[in-house]
């Protein structure tokens, strides 16, 4: 089936009534015998060669690399839909996904709600299970649900994971990609390596389904076109998604919300769109972190070039988004606080890379005198001050769980700065690190904020230990006391690769 060359002007006039429901059910249904599987570009060239003898239209209208699909069996040979175990996992809870989906809009909400109300039995059980589990973290935000005890969150997540793995083995499709995205964005996040593996699976499946190709000119409904664009969110995933291997445009507010959406809804969509464009900057930075082969070196970028990338991204933002990320304004919007933390985390990663580059150029092991050292410390302080200023509404709102690593990274850099200043009477970095830990502990105790868990478990004792010994002024006393601290006190910046997509990797030699 040759999709790329088809015209896309035959969308039904009243898609909400005539086409939306069948389309959304068809895309997220669990059942079905066949799946469209994208054909390799090498094989597609064979089809292109043969088609030259049959094509009658103008050559200029044809795609440079046409997108082709074959139908392949969706399930292993001998397995039918009635054998799936996932269907038994759905009857657990029912809860609105407004608080999550408005911030991370995987679904077209109106179409999904219509399908959920009229044909729920045809929707993917794995998708529903993960949607239910994802919503549990917002239980207390509901005036109705908060009067009752929530179901056991770990049990529900286990059911969702079982349903997802069942579908992944028996009948993977677009619904599986959606389920994985919901799964890895779910809180609390307890399986970093599992999330990394699931994202790798999602990327591979998305490529097989053609989600990495721009569907703008395809002869499909606008609903499916929008769904495909919003699903391919793995921009910048190291080793899995390369900029040369996808041409999906970044989503726009029109892709996410109807034209008649409220100003509130469109403002929320603007936050999400800006968040996705930030990942393009992150991808450039991760290329430096993950470049380990001298046979295929990345294009060398100077510290100034890397900074220019982030500056150009800032300048390209609309005024309200620039005020949000640079000045902390408009944080009452859903996911605005999450977006600003993502920006601060990417900025800290930039400073770390610049530190590494300045050390390499100087040919020295110590970069304490690098011109980028103080900016790196300031970037870590910005994250600490950000955490201290969070309100209850923001803490109870939407957060990408992988952003938890930004607190650990900031704390470790502050400790490093504190050790560097341990002989000075006023050790500001150490005080800021302690204030950050205290704020995270309060957020955890008062609001159950699980994003605090990783930093508290990895850094609390270390902050106290460094603080206790920082009053020492005799190096002879300091040396034995620090013998049990890690040689590389810095949290490796590769943990920030978990930003947006949930990939885990810990290359221990990236010491900046």
C-alpha cells in the first residue's frame, strides 16, 4: 500500500460524526489480524523502480523517499484475539485523565471519550489499564475520589504492566506505542532500566508502524494524521532516534486541540509544544555525551556553539513561553512548572558539557578555574531555588518522572562546589544543597511528591556528611574522613538522558 503519494483532501466534512469514532477505535483497538508494517527504504526503492513504468502523474509531485507499507500478521501464528490475557486486567478502576492528558496529550480527548463511552470493549485493554494506573497519582486531587481510600497503586501498576506485556507479545500496534508512553510517564517510577527497555521497544515498534515519517501528505483522516504526529515523541533518544531518521514535524496547537478550544486549552498546548521542541536541543547535547567511537565522530561544537543552540531556542519561543522558562512566570498553567524544570535541567546539562570541554582544551584534570564553573554552579542553584518555590497546586500537578534526576544532578554539583570552598567561612553551595534536600523532604512528607525520592535516597546522607566535615580546616583531617566518598562525586550527566523519554544509561567515565 503506497501511502505517501496519495492526496489528503478527502477527509470527511463532519469527521467528528462520520469518521472520528471508527478511526480512533481502529487505531487503538486490541483486536485485528493484520498490521501495516513500513517497508525498508532499500526495498521501497525496488517498488519505486517498478512504479516508474506505471506512474502517469508529474514526477515533481512524488516523494523523494516514498513511504510504503505491507500488511503483516499482527499475532504469532496460531494465536487469536480471544486468547489474550490482557482483557482480564481492565476491571480495576475508572478515573478521568484530564490532569495528565491535558499536559501530555497522547490522546485526542473528545474522540477517545466518545470511543470509550460507545465501544469500550473494542479499545486496547493494555491501553486502558495503563491509563487507569497513570491516573492514580492524581487520586487526591479529586473531590469525590479523595473521600475514599485509593486502590493499591503497586498492584494496579503490576496489572497494567502485565496487560502491556501481554499485548506486546500477542498483538502489538499503535495502541501499544501509546500504552508504553503512558507507562513510562507514569508515577511513581520504580524501574529505570525497565522504562529504558520499554522506550527502546516503543521506538522500534513506532518505526515499524511508520510513525517516524511525516504523514502530512498521506491520504488519511486529519484525526489519524494528528495522532501519528503526537505519538512520535522520542526526539533525541540516544542510539534509538537520530535526526536523519525521522521527518515528523513537531506538533502544533492545532494538532492537539480543536480550533474552537478555550484559551486555557490552547495555552496548555503551547506548553507541550515548547516542551517537545526543547528535546531537539537536548538531542544535540546528548550527541556529545554518547559519542564513544572515534570511527564515527560527531561534528565538533565549541562551548559557545552549544550555548547558541539553547539561546536560539529561547528566542524562537513565543513571549509567554519565554517568560515562563526564563522568568518563572505563568506557572499556573498545567505542566508549566514541569516545563520550566525541564529547561533548567537542560541548561545544567549544557553547563556540565561546557565544563568538560574547557577541561579538555586546557589539558588539565581540574576545571575549578574554568570560566564555566560559576555558571554551572548557578544553574544548579536555579534548580534548588525552583524547588523551594513550588506550591501545593504545582506539586500535585503533572510531572515527568524522569525529571527527578535533575535534583540529584544539581545537588551533586553543589556538593562539588561546596568541597571546593570548604576552607571558606561562608559555604553558599553547601547551604543551597542542604536547603534543596530540606525542601524535597518537606514536599515528600506533606504531599507525597515521589520526584523527591531519588535525590533524598542518594544525596541526603552525603549532604550531611559533607556539611559536617566542611567546618574542618586541616587537610590532614579531611583526607581520611573523605576516603569513603565516591572518587567521582559528580552525578554523571547521562542520567539527564531520561528527560521526556525515560531512557537509562550510566557511562561512568563522563566526569565533568
